[in-house]
């Protein structure tokens, strides 16, 4: 009897110990679950976006480029009038588009139907189709450019359970857990069925998992199939059911599940899957589309419509039949849906876009955020990039370099890393926004960014800064010597040569710059003072040293192309220099702006001086070294300067309008000759780029600012014309305080001769 009591006591002690252990284990699990869900549930990659696209009536568009952009924004073509958000119909002169809801930067816009009418390539009108309200301006949402992934490389767009359609919830429940709302995390019948099959095959083949168990397994446990892991899964499922409501668990599940692969990127959650497979937000999924996504859960890659479309269709039909079996789909509708095919958005790899720009952006972001923050905080990073200009720049560069290689076999190289290179940067001169950046012809071969990292001789592209300094003493009409002359240097005498022979022994300042006469430029520089040129150029933020040698006037020094483009912005921005910006602002996942990069503008020269330099560079395009622009169809006003360095190692063209500035460089990384000038190598690329982006070209020219006067001069002397005798009078611009005040001296004798000849003729 005593022994029996001891056994009972021992049993009770063991039972109490087990209960205590189970209690503390259960509490630890509960704390673990609570801690896991109280913080950040997922590592959400930060998304990088382009700038927005603004359109308005009267604007010229590159229509193929514009429609490509709409496809990248996930708008899909339909046959009839768009009825759902994300649909569009393109006809000969109409675009009907049902806009998505959009939230970007400070804009929160509900989608609405928009009709855009075109007259050839010009927007004729824009009308809000639902209210017939005409729109004077419209802003399209930015494009997603890239994601900063964590080690798991998971793409995920979080969605609320309120935005998940009921038929998607029922489709998932039908195939995965049809009693989800009637159990407490575990299904006894499911466990018994799984045990039977596992015992029958002497190994674990089926889990009998509920949706809650699947969440417990995916979110907390490893995928191994063991008894201990299964027990832990059951306990975590119970904890989840105690701590959260059914809808909360379902929401976490729908955002967690793995639903496919896009290259190296994992598609997680129905929000991301909806766009990946159907190009639309989850709340717009049809019933059959929802059934297909539900069918993916068991084996996303096996049942993928992009990998096994027939198997995917069979699986979708199984989901539809399961919905019917559960009473969630009528027989008649089931048969109709079984006979339909599901049209997917089409698989497209996610190429890295604007990679050189992204590298440049990342260097700016590193100052603000760590790599871990960028890969986990789900930030929205808005940039200055214009995707249409970027695509046009990349295309123009590749086509231009290929043209050069095709026309000159000496430029061809067999090794990809040795091929002819080029680079383009496009900037909005008044803001400093970098609209496009192509740092080379192929990022996969070379990640070296020739716009922001290379140091190349500038050649004649530096001359405008020499002439700018000279404006303090001289005028565009001042004459300079274009005759051969030797200048002493440390290496001996140096005699600059003009690129082409010219009979003119003296030329005006305007013609010297427009036609890039080297001898006249050096004469101007020496009369201006080399030290003065360096002093006046220093504020333009060239990071490379300038030395007071006569060859400085011809650009015999190295510069970083981005710095050169930024310096030219001063002429295009009325004398103010902007800081080059790639980043506009950063928002957290709640839409709160964390960082905003403001424009930094620094006044370097007067608007009057900027205008006069632009006027002289306009002459370079009209009648100088860049006059071939008209042969490529450039008819709008442009200021520009070509540049060619010794032995044709570098070819440049920098051109700008009041709206936009673009720099093009062509050369070999190792300094081999390109056997071409800036006007024949770089200028055609610039022209091709500009003709591809008509929406950014207003066709206007700079207004004459205060401090500039226009008067007529004698072009041969650069002085005021005589009433009689000067054979030509030409209008010229001057700084208000630096206007010629004396008359022409060249034609004085000729006037006297004409008077004497007239008297003799009269006497005879």
C-alpha cells in the first residue's frame, strides 16, 4: 500500500514537473512569438524610383518612348475602353488610360480614367474621362528602378487583409485549409490523416498543416521534416491563435508566403505576386487569377505559369473545384471558369537600369544610411533620373560608337574591355538634377564610371572659361592675333597650331571661340593673364589642378567630365552653378520624408556674362565647329562647344539650351587615338540624343538680361562703324560698361579715297 502511494506521488511529481516545463516552454514560445511580431516582421528592401513624368497640351513627345514608359509602369493594353485601373488602349491619335492609385513623394492620387488626344507627336488635349474636366498638366508616377536587397533577396509588397479580395482568401482556404475559421491552429483530422500516410510509407511525407501551422513553419522554423520540429510547429501555431485574431494571422500569412522566383529574386507575398504574374494590384485580381496564385503555394516553381503552363492550369482548376466543393463557387460558374485560360503579364527579367547612375546615387546614400538600413527598412528613394532620357542616352551612345567602329576599322578591338568607349551625362542646368548618366557602353564589362571617375584632357572644351575671364578686359568684337607665334616654356619654345589652316591673321573674340582658333585663343589668354584665368576658373569647382602654362588655354589639363558639365551649367543657368543632384528625397514605409536634398545654387558670374558666352557658343553652332548639327536635324537654338585633344585621344561635345545640358565624351580608356574630332565623333551622338527627347526641348533662347547692350560694329575692326566706308555692319552684344567708344580705323583711308574719286569723277 505504501509502495502504491509512493508511485502515485512520484507520478504526480513527474506530472507537475512536466506541466511546469511545458508551461515555461510554452511561455518562452509565447514571448518569442510576441517579440518577433512586435518589431519589424520582415526585412523589406528599399526601392529606388525615377523622377516623375510631367505632360501637358502642346508638348512634343517621342511617342514610342512614352508608350514604353507606360508599359514599364505596368499599364497593360486592352482592346476595349479601359474599365479597370492599370488598363490602357492606344489608337491612332488617342490614348485612353485608367490610372493607378498613386502615392509618391507628397502626392496621393486616386486613379481615374484619362483621355489624351494627339496631333501627330504633339499632345492636343487631356481630359479626365469620368468628369470631362480638361487638364492643363498631369504628372505620371515614378518608375521603380531597383531594390536594395538583403541576403535573402526577397521582393515583397505589404498588403492589408482589407485589400485582399474575398475570392483570393477562399481560393487559398479551399486548397490549403478549408476549416481555417473553425479550428484553433491545428486540425486533428489533418494530423491523423498525415500520421496514417507517414506510417504507411515509414517516413514523413505529409504534414497535415493548417494555414497557421504553415505560418509557424515558414516564419519561425527550418524546413526540415522531423518529429521534434513538427511538435514545435504545433505549439507555435497554438500560441499564434491565442495571441492574434484569425484575420491578423491570415494577413501575415498572405504577406509571408513564397510564390515564385524572378531570377535571383524571391517573390514573397500576394502583393508582389499579383504584379509579377498579372501586372496589377492584388485588389484587382479576378477569381481565376486568384485561384492560380492559390495553386502556387504548394510548389511555386513547379506550378509556375512561366515554367509549366499546362501543370499550372491543372493546378488552378483543382483550386476552382475545391472552391466548388466547399460551396464557394456555383457549378455553372465553375464550368465557365474551367474553360478559360489565364493571361499572365509575361515574364521579364528585372535588368539593372541606369547602373552607372545607381552607383553614383549609392555613394550619396552611403552618407545617410548603412547597407543594412537600405536592405531592411523599406525606404522609398526618389531620384532625379528621367528614364526616357536615360534610355535615349544609352541608345545614342551605343549607336554612335558602333557607327564610328563601322566607318573606321582602326577603332575596332577584339577584346570587349579594350573597345572604344563613350560617356554621357544630361543635367537640368538650373537645378543640377542629373537626368541621365551613361558612364560607359556596357556596365557588365566595365563598371568604371567615365562621367564621375575618369580624368580626361578637355581640349577646346575648356576655352569658354578662358574667354569668360577675358570679358573683363575685352569684348566679343576685340581682335586677336591668329598668326604663328612662339611662346617660351620650360621645355623650350611652343608654337600653337590651328586645327585647319586659315588666311586670317587676326580674328574677333567671337570667331576665335566659334571656330576654335588655337592661336587666337592663346593670344587672348596671354593678354588676359594665365594666373587670372586660373583665379577666375577656381570657383567652378574643378578638382584637378590648373597650371599657368600657355597650353592651359587649349585645355591641356585633365578634368572629370561631370565637373566639366557642371561648370557649363553656369552659362545655361544665368551665371549660377548648381550642385549635381541624383537624390531628391527619402521616405519611410509610412510616407514620412526622412531626408530631402535641396538644390544648392552658387552665383559665380553675372547673368550678363553668362549670356555673352552663350551667345558666342551659339555662333559655334551656327557658323563654327559645331555647325554640322543642322545636318542632323537640329533646328532649335543651341549653344555648344566641341573639344578635341592631342592625337585625337578625346572627343567632346557639350551642348545646351535654357532647358537642358548634355555632355558627350568619346575615347579609349588607354588613350588610343579615336581618329576623329569632337564634331565628327561626339556631336552626332549628342544630336541623336536630343532628337529622341523632344519633350525637353522648348525651342526657346535666352532672354537678354540687364547689363547687356546690342550695338552695330564694323566686324573688321571691332569698333563703331563709320557713316560711310565700312563695307559691313554687324550687330554684337557687349557688357554695358565695356562698349566700343571709338570709330573704325581700318576704313578711314578708304573713305577719303572714295570722296576723292567722287570729286574727280564730277570734275571730269
